[in-house]
C-alpha cells in the first residue's frame, strides 16, 4: 500500500503542546480518575483504528490489496485517513516528549509519572515527590 504524500507530510507536522494532564496508555491499561482537563492518548490507537477501518485482510496478497483499495476508494476515506494521521501524531508526540514507557501521566508536557494510568494516583505521587 502506498502512503499518499498528504498523509506522509501531515505526520511530519509537529503536534501542539498538550498543556494540562495527558494520560499516555493503551487498551490494556485503561485510564482512571480523569479530570475535565485530562486528555487520553491511546498509544495503540493507530493499530486499533486501522483494524476497525480495514478489518482482517485476506492472507492472499492480491485479495488483500483489492480489499484495501475498496476502503481507500470509498467516499469516506479522507475522513478515515485524517483519523489515522491524528492517531499517529499523538504517538509521535509521546516520542517527542521523551516518554520511555507507558502507562504514564504527563502534567503540562513536563512532569511524568510512569507506571499508572490513574490521574489521581499520579497527581498524589507527583505532589508528594515535590516535598
């Protein structure tokens, strides 16, 4: 499958700084105790989204290519393509801020608490560590 130039270049555009609280996690570690200003970045989001869009492709390469072409040629493809690019931009942001493992709760793109997707627990650990 060929990556369209628009998709490729949209992946290179840096994502905005995610001020506030961001939980970087996956489906195995669901976030807990979210606040109104908490954003969740699903690090397995691109894979899950592509699975939802393309489904299980055939093991026969020619058949799989035909199945993928049907999705890509659908009128809804531009919206789906934008969703995939957005999901990848969030993963790239995790790399940009130097996230080493997950789950992690990041406060103002600066303070990181690793090993939890629980915002309340991470905030408690963060404030206790500052004393």
